[in-house]
């Protein structure tokens, strides 16, 4: 077993029930081999359970048991725990060989008593050729059974096997209850027809029949057998349920005892109203199928709901049930119906990837803590997200019924699957939509800053005409030169502004730079490596600061260049020409003013206005380029948003295809964007539409609302791919209508109050319409056996609805599953054909904890652990925990559960004698 701790209940044991020692005289190669050597060689094979079955003798049994006890105490190299069944291989008068397997507490004397009962001469014990009892096969089987041992016909399909008996003898063997299992070497297809068609069939095991030491080239054969404790009762119960409890292995690398799925080994409840009072209520669990039984009021449902609290799963309870289940979350002091106390503590252990954790919730702090367990040591651990780290699926019968009423609630469960990855999808969705809103805001900002281009060109034309008029007044040369000089001067000013303060910017940057002297006081210069480290740090610091000093020199040079430029400008010939033109213009303006001519004074400002407008036009063109880039990003991002939303639908479809492929009791189909109620709710929120105005979204009277045009139905028996295309096209059409209405366009069919309301929608509201998508919904159909077709689950009876939902729950997932009375509303036919059948295959790959009143689930499901709850002095206790292998547990089932005895009689008729 590879769990880091042991666990109660049934488990898989690797068994070889046919081994010979040197006590079998035909084991030639073993005659000189010490039994201790033989036993250590068997341990090396990895076998858990063996039966010593020497020919007609039990001589080696007690010595081997004694040797094992010594090995167990000393634990030498190569020691491995081993369960040893005493046994013997008997020869009958029919020339068949029969194994007799005794309980583990028996020994040599018990085998010899059987040999004596069968009149096998003591002088011939250990021999095989010519040594046999005078009793036939059936009589030997009966004698073994009466002696308290389990009879197993050896190598039934080869020499000295029962398949060589006459047909009438085989029929007599099949008709009695003494034989229920055979050892074979070949597939059942090679069996006699009378055996293949037997009802009930014989169980089949394989054994090595080894007469030598095992080796790697020819390892012993073995059978996996599931039982709580290896004893004759456990073997007998297992072979009676051979389909689920006996596995013949043809591959030594497969380890059925390995636990490769997450599971809950232990639950502890302390100081609740009816559970854990005085001392902790501790439930140890099995990694397979656990069934919790008990009378009404024994705390079974409380147990499940307390786990829900510790596992942070309260949010999964439907709103319609929250008030009813509130009692499990309230202190008795807060509410008389509350089942908690102020100091209640609920915890559970969770094992995954062979690492065990302890998760605890305390009512005092109302906080959860997570610890890592390793053997007897507890380590603190950062909790993270308990729901994601330690997934548990919990369903009560009422939850299941609510899900049947609202199939779309299944989508939340689908989204929890790692392959769907909804959390990661949602994170990406938020990033994409946030980027979209940001781009839209930038686009609006550009539009707000954009001047009217026509107005700009019109104003520019008017100003240009005025300038032209003034220049035609006879002073065109002076004005033209002035215009030219002013334009050149502005260009020089812009050029100067681009580098005037460069030296200051560099000095500011240099001030923030520089390598500080490294702290090397702790480095020992006597140690070569540390001395080298100090040297390299010092040299690199010096080099960096030299480079930075060089940057400062550049800044000083730039400052000098600026001063040089100012001097050059002031003394340059073109500056004198510029001043001459400006002075001549100013003289002209003064002269014209004295003559009463005022237009010329506008020339300078007109020139400046013209230049400003021309710059605005250049800026406009630049903004348009930026706007076009944002529009391109908007289009790409919107396409990515649509694709991302579509990917979620596709992942959900693949999930259903994975778990519901082929013919099944139910079908599930994702209907893209099919949740009409969520579509209306989210659109109301975006558009801030309240009251009767929302009728334009969805009208129950004439189906004239916008959303009524979307496709919300799907064919029950097949996926209609065109439905998705129609939904997408209709969805885009709805968005276009909404944009038109919000822009103020009057469209027939919508009243004025609605139009006024939509006109008030902000741009930010309209942005969200772009990535508004109705949620996917789910069609669930159940197979109607009478009509031979799938029918909508909403048309089914409560039992049919629950059965369909349960079918899916039991097919999906590997994390621990807790079901509280799932059989309610189901008849026994559905329970057996649905729940029991699925549980038999499920329990090997998933831990299941079922709270039940139905004996069929416990008995026919072959529970790996049965936990009877009992109320004693208003406190829950566990009474006779165990498996079907335990007589006390079988008695509990018969007394506590309706139909318990009938369930046993149907499944274990041949051994139910109490």
C-alpha cells in the first residue's frame, strides 16, 4: 500500500494461494534450501498474502510461522510483511487436486486433522504420485468446508484438474454450495461449456504452484483480492463478489493497492451540539467506497454538511436551500436550531500526490488553516485557495433535485474541471475586456480633442485671403519679407526648444545614477575567493562611476554649445537681416497708422493665426493616424474577445464528450448563449433598465422582445451545429439594434419612455454591450426505455430527474465525492441499475462517501467501509465499523436498513446463514 498512513476497511492484497515448500517431496530443488531462505525469496516478489499448500502435508506450516515471527521482530534486509494462510493440496480418488485454505490462526495440526479425516496415511504425507484419499472430489470439497477451510480446485483446466471429470460429475459440483472458486491457468473461453454457462459462475484465481525458488525471469503468478483482513471469511466474501473483488494480474507493474487519486483519510469534529461533545468525534475513511448508515437523527447529514464548512463549500448550496441548511452554519447560542457551538472545530485530512494535509476550521476565529503532515510531524503551510487546492464534491439529495430543476447549474460544476480551466479563462477574459474598455476610452478622448477639420480649413482660407489683401496694398515686399522672417524665426525657436535644456536633463539623470561603494567589510581578504569578489566589486564600481563622470562632461559640453549658439545667433549676419526686416515692418506699421490705415496692424497676428491653424491641421492628421491605430487594435481585440468566449463553449463541449461518450443513460448538450434569463439580467444591468421597460428585452405575451429572437432551444437527440451560427448572428443583430436605439434612432415597436431611457446610456455602458454574451445553457435528456428515445429531463418524474443527475455526478471527476441520501425518489430498480453499477467501477479510482438508508447501495455496491452512526445520550458515536466481511456489520445492516436481509440474500445466498 502506498498511502503514507494505514486506513480501515477493504483493500487490495496481492495473493499467491498455491505455493510449495521442501515439505512437498516433488519439490526437488527446494530440498536443500532452508525455509528462511525460501521465505525471504517469497517476500522479495512483493506478494502480500501466501498459502502454503504442500502435497498432502502441513509439515512446513508451523516452522515457517515461527521463522516469520523471528524475521518480524528483527526486520533483516529483505524483510517484508506477509500474511500466511496454512493450507494443503489434496489428491482425490477422481485424480483431481484440491487446495484447502485454512484461517491464518490455524497451523500444522489443523491440516493434519483434515488429512486424518480423509484417511490419507501418515506415512505418505508429502507425497503426490499415487497418494490420494478414497473420497471423490465432491466429498473432499464437503469435508474441507466442514473443517472450516475454503476449498479451491487446483489448476482446474490442466492435469489433475476438475475439468477432466465427466460432465455429470461437473454438474454435481456446480449444483452444490461447497465450491465457489477454482484455480485455472487459461482463459475462460477454453473452459467446458457447462462451466462457462454456470449460474452463478465460479470465481477464478491463479496461483504459481511453485515448486522452486522464485526468480525475476519467471516470477510467481498472483491474484489481487480485495478484503478488509486476509482470512477465510474475507476470501470467501471476495470470491462471491469476484467481479469487483478478484482481479487476475497479467502485468506485474500494475499495483491495485496504489492510491493515485486524492482522498480524505480522516474527519474530526469537536464540540458541536450533537457530535464531538466531551471528546473528539473521529471518522477514519477508506480511499474507496464508504457508506455511512444509521437511524434517523444520528447525525449523518450533519457529518456531510460539517465537511462542507471545513472545505469552504457553502457557496455551492443553491439559494433556494440556503435558509434550510443555515442551521449547520449557526451557533446554538445564535439560533436555537443551530448545530454548532462557539468553540466548535471541524477538520479533515486530505491526501493528494502521496502528500497529506490537515485543513481546519474554528468557530472561535471563523478562519481556515492548512498544515502539512509528514509521519508524526505537522508543518505550517500557506493556505492559498482551499477550494482549488483541495477539491471535494458534496451533494445532498435536495441539491441534486434543485439541479434537476435547473440543468444549467451543471455548468458551474463543469467549469471546475481542470481541463475546462474556468478560473484561468475568466482571468484572461477580465484582461481582454479591461483592455477593450481602455482603448474605447482613448478613442473617445481623441474624438473629444479633434477639431472640426472643415472649420479649420474655412478659417485658414479666410485668414489667407486677408493676408493676401494686405499684401496687395502696395507694401507686398515688406510684408512678404516680414512673413518669411517670422516663419523662419518660429522654426528656429522650435529647434532651440528641442535641445535648450538637454544639459539640465542629463544632470538630473546623473544625479539619480551612480554605483555606491559596495559593503565588503565582511569579506575575508585571506580567503582567495572572497578577496577576488572584493576586488571585482571595487573595480566595477570605479569603472561605472568613470562612465557616469563622462556623461557629466557631455552635459557641460552641451551647456557650452548653448551659450556658444546664443553668441553666434546674436552676431550672425542673418540675425541682423532679421532685425532689419522686423524694424522696417514696425516703421511701416507706425507710418500707416499715422495715415489712418489700420488693416496692416492685423498682419502680424494674422500670420501667427495662420501658422497656428496650419499646426492644428498637422496635429489633426497625427491624431487621425493614432485613432486609426486604436481602431485597428479595437477590431483585433474584439475578435480576440469573441474567440475567447467561443473557446469556453468548446471546452465545455469537449468535457461532456469526454465523460458522456457513447450510449449512456443521459445526454448533455451545451447550448451556446442559450441562457435567456441571464441574458436579460445582464443586459438590464448594463443598460440600467428597470421595471416594465424591460419588456422590450423579453416579452412573455407576444414574444416580441429583442431576446425572443435568439435561439434558446436545441434538438434533444443530436447537436445541431447551425443553431450556434444562428445564435451568433442573432446576437450581433441584437447588439446593432441596441446601438441604434442608444444613438436615438426611432425604431417601430419601442415606446418613447424606453427611447428616453436608452438615450441616457453613457458611452461606458455602450462599450460593455460589445462583449455582452448570454451564458451557455445545458440541455439534459434521459433515456426513456419504454419509448426508446431521449426525453427532456424537465419532463421526467422526480426519480428520473435524480437518476439522470446522479448518472453524471458518478461518471465525472476523481476528487472525493460525498453524497447525502442520493437514493431518495429512486426505486430499487434504478438504484441497482444506476447507482450500484456505477459505484462498482468508480470506487477503484475515486473516493466516495455515501450517506444512505438503502441496503442495496451498501451490499450490492460492495462497500469498502461501512460506518454505522448511532446516537447515544444526544451524541453521535460509531458502532461496529467494518466491512461486509464482518458478521457484526452484517447484523447492523440487517437491523438498521430497510431491505438489508433481502439485499444479502440476493447477493450472498450461499453464505448467509445467520
